[in-house]
C-alpha cells in the first residue's frame, strides 16, 4: 500500500511540475518594465502559432517541457510576438508585432531574439544578445544554444529611489533618532 501511495504522489508531483504554466507576455511595454524590475533579459518569440509547423514543434518539444520551464522562470522574461492566420488579434498587438518584426528583421518563423531593453534619445533601444530558431534534439539541445546568449546579459543599473521614497526614508531615520 505504501509503495502505491508513494508512486501516486511521485506521479502527481511530476504532473504538477509539467503543468506549471509560464507567463508569456504580449504587451512589450509591460514586458520591458518586468525585465528591468526583475533584472532579466527579454526572450522575444516570433511565431505563427496557428500555422507554422516548426513553431508548433518548438513549443511542444522545448517550451512545454519541465527543463525549459525551470530555466525560463529563473532566467528570462518571455514575450510572444504572434502572427496568426486563423485567430483574431487586437489591432494594437498586430501593430506592435509588425513593428518589432521590422526592427529585428525577422524573415522566418520560429525566431527567438534575446535582448536587453534600454533607452537612447528618449526611444526604446534593444541590445542584441543573440538569436536562434528551432534546434533539433529537445530541450537540452535548445538550451545549450540559448544559455550562452542569456549569459551575455549585463544587469540594469540600480535605480535611484524616487523623491517620495527619499522623503519616506528620511522620515524613518528621523523617527529612529
């Protein structure tokens, strides 16, 4: 009976790890905010989710595996830039995705770009860390290509506290005195 119970717990535990869904952002501005806050690079996945066979295969063989889920949750901010043919998409999302497709000169799918977002002359600027597409061999082979690109990421500079935060800090210090 104990063996059955232990086996059942192991199977259920494995299923819950696999069932853990990653958050794929669609709003680039929000993803950039999160990237800076969490000090992680952006993972831009250009895909044709409902028609691109290689995109679907990459999702199934790599992105929906426990190995990828564990790595991605610790290492990157995921952004899906989709170009569906059958599914409806908000106009703002279509416009954003088309602009980013041009910025990164994406010519085929799937394409993954690893980038660091910055600002230059008041405009968003992207520092390229590397790019890839489908890599045969499952999650370990794909991650072997992706990890060196992510390791090129340099942390964002520490943000100076805002004026309101400075005043609050001064009040706390004066109360302690």
